C-alpha cells in the first residue's frame, strides 16, 4: 500500500513537471523546424535544425536591442529597490519613529494597488519630466511599483536578525547608519535573492507599463518588441515567432537558475514574518 | 517663506553635530520616490477623473459624468464581467492547485529540488510570451493541443475556441493557472516549512488521521501564507493584462476585453479623463474583495 502511494505520488509529480515543460519543448522544436514542416507530422523528437530561423528572427525583430533595453531597465530598477528598499526596511524594523510607521503603513496599503490604476496620470507626469521613451524613466516607474513588496520582505528579514549585531558595532564606534552598510546589508543576501526573483522577473517582463512609456521602437523592452513583431507576423511565420521567443526567454531562464537556490531560504527567513 | 529652508538647515546642522543620526532619514529616499511616482499620480488621477481631458488640450470640469458614462457603456459592463469572471476562475484555482503542489513537494524525495524549479519556471517567463506560446499550441487545425485532442477523437473540445466566448475565458484562466501555480506553491511551501514538526507528532499521538491533522494543524498554521496568496492572486487576476492581450487581444470583438485593457485603450483613444475614472472604479473593484479576504483570513488565524 505504501509503495503504491509512493509510486503514484512520483507519477503525479512527473506528470506535473511534464505539463510545465512540454510547451517549452514544443517551442524549441518549432523554432528549429523549417517553415514548411508542421510540428506533429513525422518525428516529433527530431527537428530539422533549421538555424536560419534564429538568424532571421534576430535580424527581423529588434530582439537584440530589446534585451539590452530590458537589462538596463531591470538593473536600474533593482539597484534602486535593493538600496532604497533595504535602507527603508532597516530603519523601519529598528526604530519606531512616527515617520517610519507612516512610510510602512503607506507601502503596505499601496501594495494592494496594481500599477495600472495610476498609469494614466503617471503618463502625464512622465511627459512633464521628459521621461517617456527613456530607460531610466521606465526603471524608476518599475522600481516604484516593486518598492512596497521589497520593503515588506526586507523589513520581515531585518526583524528576524538580532538587534545585538548592530549594537556590537555601535559600541565599536559605528553609527547606526554605517552599521547598516557594514553589518546588516551584507546579511540581507537571502532576502535579496527573494526580492530579485519576486520582482526582477516582473520588471524584466513588464508589459502593462511598457505599452505606455516605451513607444519608440528603439526603446522597446522585450515584451513590447515581441508584441510588435508578432502582430506583424502572427499566424504566418510560426518558426520565426518560436525562435524569437526562445531568444527572449533564454536570459530569463539562466538568471532564474542562478538565483533559485536562494529563493526558498529568502522566503522562509523573511517574507512570511511581517 | 524661508521656513522649509531654515528647517532643512537646522536638520543638516543637527546631523553634522551628530544630534540626529543619519539612520533617522533612511526611509526618505524610498518615500520620496514612491510619493512622486505613485501617490502623486494617484491623487492627481482623482482630479483628472472629474474632467473631460483628452490628454492634450484644456480640460473642463464635468463632475461625475465620466462615472455615469462608464456604467452606461455596454462594453465597460462586459469588461467588468470578464474581469470578475476571470478572477473568480483563476484566483481560487491558483490557490487550490498551488496548495496541492506544495503538499506534494513538501516531503522528502529524490529530485525535489529539480521538480520545484521546473514547476516555478513558467512563472518567471513573460506572461505575454507565455500567451503567444499557448496561442501557437492552441491554434485550431495546426496547433499541438488540437492535434493531441484529435488523436483521442476529442478535437471538438477545442474546436475554434477563438470564436467562442466561454472557450476563450476557460483558456485564459487555464493558461494563467498553468503559469502561476508555481508561484503560489512556493509561498505555501515556505509556510509549510515553518510549521514545527512537534505539532504533527503530538497530533499523531492523539490519534489524528492525515485529514484531521491537515484540518487542525496545517491549515491554521498556514494562514499567513494563505492570506498572502489569496490577496496577491485576487489583485493579479483582477489586473490581468498580458495574457489576454497575447491570447485573444480582447476579442472576438471586445467580448473578452478586461478592465486594464479598456483603460489602456481609452487612454490611447484620447479619453484621458475618462480612463482615470475607469481606473478609480477598478481600484474599488479590487479593494472590496481584498479587504474581505484579509478580514476572513485574519479572524481564523
């Protein structure tokens, strides 16, 4: 009985994993087939290795520029979130000032508000700031949207660290401010991974805001570039669509595999203790 | 007139003489950024929603006219219905499937790490790209899913789903659940791992079955994770944008359009004032279920 249960559990897990992976598999095969070939005809496991798709996809779509744009936006946003967010979380977790309480309350209540709610008035502000079609502007917007959840995760994590670690440094002549940079900030590493995974991919993949703020084709991020490209080709060139999607997805998968080990630790240590 | 300047000078002086530490102001940069790019537009939006502004010219105050117009617009009512239906399908499914995944993955077994990574993987991919991938797989006649259903003689299940409202909504919900079940799972896993083993042991000593220990130990201890998942899934589902854009583009016609797409299209259609009014309505549509679910999960904790 116990082995039957165990085997069926394994079977279920393998099935779930297969359901998660099959679309990726089909995507890769599609991207390697010649335009004439219909995916499920003939051998589904051996593609044509028609690499022209990738060359064409790279040349015809602006995916190369888009990857660089997405990378710049994501780095700008993540640096702001990690530095400002961790700083705010530190003082919120350690000092019970009225201002800190207000900021935390503000972040927690605004966490419930999706970005789309204020995108239209934000659009007019961005025009005034000359920030439309700029990567730094988009980075700032993305950082703002992700800030509440980052502060939430960091605050929970800082609270789980003993206050004594900073107090020891302060006895040695540090101020609370320098103690943060020297002692606390380096200890935040697991929650940094959680913040990057929970927010970084959302920023990299942002579409709802990019539609408004990145209209110039030279400034398109990945989803914007893909949607423009796919709308021109939809239905006609599946292999090119698939090849572009593969190119767009590879950096994300590499980054995810790099950070996934720290995710669980970051979440269990910090996120749920707010 | 110089009050803010002299206040600032005073503060700077106190920092220099170390009467106030810099740590007092560490929340200021995050606050300023948030105030400028989030709070200010949010408040400005309330004012804009009362005008007929087209985004360029001058705007006239028209009171609550935009809100009346919204509820008179059939397309807008359809969009509310779609948004709510999508959330009603997607948020509960995500939670149930995510919890089942987490319970399956919580034990010790070989390959646990890889399985978790695989299940989480779809969640890191752009929902827009995911939507396009599924669009290819689900194409009538040529898509892989159509072909697979044909093999078992059930191709009518899919049919020409793009032309059928119910089929479109089901596909949208299922693709969304497929993509984000892993994210819900990870939060539940974190919750499960914070439950002390002793609680299960004492339940076992008391002769509790698997189900009763699930009911009386796991579920109550899991409340913080349940709250996070329920709230984020409600918000995420009600604000759905990318997947709908990629899979149906709001079609056929405007029949599967959601509120966030409506806001974007109204803004592009130079109805700036009106689209901020829609955004405010959407804000309340999200707020109500979020507050209710927060209340419900807090009481049971």
